[in-house]
């Protein structure tokens, strides 16, 4: 039913069962007044590098009258009233993050809250990478809220001009790349983190030295390690070992005869080595991996097969795998941890010859050879 004009209307319903007297429900009153409902508008936001701050928030895009302002220090669960009916709200000395909003009315046409504005204070628990002075992690002027360490959360400003070069081993909480298209360069230092948001082929951790990215993976949980060297080669680790554990990861740009050293392999392979370690011995149902690579890193691989360097040789891993053109998932790895690489199925990383010679001696021929490494080899067969 449409009420076409202003006024007070009374509604009730008639209810009747067969053969019984009809009864009416209690009446319900609807009052129609002229006018439009208020529009809440939007409160502006501000950021500060510590508790010594001041400023003014502004309400815009609203209609109706401002009844009051409110603020919250717990993410919007509890709101505290502020006696203010203007479009501006001054503040000073804010030591922790706050949210602000305004309440609008328009006669008898209802109320509306504005969109929330916020004051973000960087400091003891959260810091922001500005990168305006240099790329050095340890330079205080590159940060808003202090140099990130000791479990502080990190946000990278979206307009940061410089990448982050780690100056020493550091411990951070959550790290948000924030669409900045910036990378963290580890060198020979280790970065320990709780997790990352906003990772991509333009936002990642570069393991260009001996340093690793270290993160905890809870039991029955999966964590993406957004690592790279010259290109983005992340690995996802699912921990089914029965206990939470710390994993450390770096990626190398080739596969080497001695795991992390030696000559470069020339056989079918993905031209990457993932150097993965964990704090405790493997157990339970083991670990699942998903390795990722790029088309230019594939050399004669049609069906990927995982290989693990055991300290002496590369061992083919024959567990359950699934793969795409640019990734492979291995389920239930229960072995030890050290370098991992990927070859073509049925072609484990082989013997690498460095010298071979044959010398004729009357009725005999002396054959000599030397190998740089022997992976998955059993015997040498000579045919003529």
C-alpha cells in the first residue's frame, strides 16, 4: 500500500477462523512527514608519526544537521560521544589509532551516521616505510613511527620511492606491501615475519644472498613465502607434521651439482633451487609444497618431478604430485630439509662427467673418467 500524502495513518489486520467471530490486531501508527532523509557524508582521515600530533578532521558530502560527533579506540565496537555540531573536529596528542564519525538528522526524517574517518598513529606497534631518504632499512628517516624491528607491523606507503634493503637480521609482525610495487632485499640477512599481505610479482622478498625469509607455519596451515631472486618464485608450505614449526626459505637462480654450490646442471630442469629448512625434525603426515616458476626458467621439463639434495646426491622424490605449466604441488614430504629442485619425471638429476678418456694398449683399452657428482647412480655400464 502506498501512502501518497503526509499525515498520520493507522493500520490493523482482521483475523478470523472459519465459523468464529472476526478479531482485529492492535493498531500500528505510521506518520508521514515531508522532507528527505539525511545523508551522512564522510569524515576525513589523518596519519601521524608518533603521539606528538594535532590536526582537524572535516565532515563533507552530508545533508541535514549535525547532532554530535563520536570516536572509538577499539575499532568501532564502543563509541564515545563528543559535543560538537560543526563540520570540523579538532584533536591533539592522540597516542593510538582512533575512528571518528558524525551523527546527522533532518527534522523528523530520521538519522544517519557518516562514513568513518580515522587517525592512524605510527609508533610502538606499527610503523610505515616512507623510503624518502634511501633504501637502507636501518635509517630512521626512512620510517614513520620508528625502524621496524621487535615484532612491529609494517605498512609500505604506496608512493615510496625506494625498495627496502635489510641492514641486519630483523623481526617484524605483519608486513603490508600496500600496492607499493616495492621489494625487500635480504642480502646476507634473515627477515623473520608473521605474514605478508599484498604480495605479487612486483611486491616480494628478494633472497639475493645467504639470508632467508623465516615464518612460522602452524600445524594444518598453509603459508605463502613470497620469495624471489632474479624473478618471483614463491613457494607455499602446508605443515601437516603435527606441530607448529618455523620454516626458512630462499631461492637460487639455478640448480647446482652440490646442492647450493658446484657447477650448474645442464640436464632437464627448472632453473631454480629452493633452499628450505625447518627448526624441528619432520613428522606426522609431513609437508606439502607448491613451487612456482616462470616460463623462461623451464628447460626441457614436461612432467615436473621433485628432487632433494641429501648432502651428497640429488634424490628423486616419488610421492604424489600435481602440476601446471608454471607450478608443482608435492604432497606428504616426510624427509629431511635442505635444497629442493625440479627435474623432468623419469630423468632425475644425473651423473655429471668432468673428464673421459680411452687409451689403446696392445690388445686392451684403458678407459678413465671422472665425475663432479653422481645423483641416483648405481653402476657404470660400458658398451661397444
